[in-house]
């Protein structure tokens, strides 16, 4: 969607930071909470200040005692045979594996996580977890609790920021996106038993640690988010506590992470 498309589709005037703060508070976002945020900027309407205004509104809503966490994903250690968005020709796979530059959190760009997450990543005081493929960024009092010690193995599993967020009973905020973008559901995917779950994928590549390039090998789950929208719809249909409301010219969803992850473990085991 181009900016011209967003302008054309925004009725009732542009969206302001004050509008977003009001809408977030109406949805339930409150000071002192720790929140995993996913956003689609274009689906919130044309915003004065764009992603910066969204981040400022989020920071105002959780206050100085709150913590924001967002994805900072990149295929720093690639396995192109698994790529789906988009797939690449099999004849390219060896070249990609051999020629990918070492992942370096200081310079390696994120991929498909959105403007707001990238702005947060570059804010002073923001921390980034050390994982070449499934990194998260966070800013606030709980940032170290969430991000420190991110395990290379099973990057969305028990040694991940997702597990830490679940442990402290954190929240999930979906702005302009649905449960298909709800990364917290990957933790349930790692906890559940389903066909293919027990077949680990071995990845190998290079990364920069403490200024030096090193080779790494780790294992991960060949997961998928293809059924997350269906999972989320069933959670809401069965009465899962999800607040749904307008944010800007789009839709926001606000929920506690732990109850949905618990539901999702059972759902995945029953439906995959």
C-alpha cells in the first residue's frame, strides 16, 4: 500500500499522536505494563508524524514504568530452503548460505517487522536480544529481564524473550494486524506436540560477537504461522479475553499473553 493509498483511504482527517494515546487507553493499555507490540502503520490511517507518533503514543500509554518489546527479525543465519515470503530458486540456496554476511546487531537490518519496530530499535536506551534470526528489541525497566540470555537453540522457545514475557504475565498489542502476526503464539507452537515438531532444523552460519566473527550452529523448530489467524478467531469465539477497538482508523487487539498461549498449546495439538 502506497502513502497515496493511505491518504485516500483515511476518512475524517489525519490521525494525531493525541488520537492514538486516547484510543490506546480506551483499549486498555495502561502505565507500568510490559507489552509485546506488532503494528501495521498503513492500516492505522494517515498519521501526522508516522511511526514516530505511534511510538510516542505507545510510550505515553505505558509510561516510564512500562516496557515495550517488538520484533527485530532478520535471516542472519539463513536456511533458504524454508523461505516462503518470498521463496527463492533452489539454485540460489548454496550461494545464499555461503555468502551471507555475518549477522551483526549493530549494522544488520531487520526484515518485514515494520517502521515502528525499526524506530524503537534505534531509540537511545533500547536493548536487542542476541539472536541472528529471532531477535527482539525492548525499552523500559523490564528490557533486560526479557532479552538477556536469548538461547540460539529454539529461538522462540523456553530460552526466548517470549517465554520471559509469559513468565511475567505480559501483554500483547496488535495494531492494524490480526493474530496471524501474533508472535507470542510461536511460544505455544514450541511447547505443543504436533506432526513435524520433533524434527529439528540445523542452522549454521556466522555472527559478530564482541567484535569478532565466529561460526555458530544451532537447532530450531520448522514452525509456521499459517494457522494463527484461525487459532486466534477460535480463541475469541470461545470467550478469550481480547479487547477489540478502534486505534486511529484501524483496529487494535489487546490481550494478556499467558491465557492465549495456554489455549494455543491445546489448539495446536488438536488441530495440526
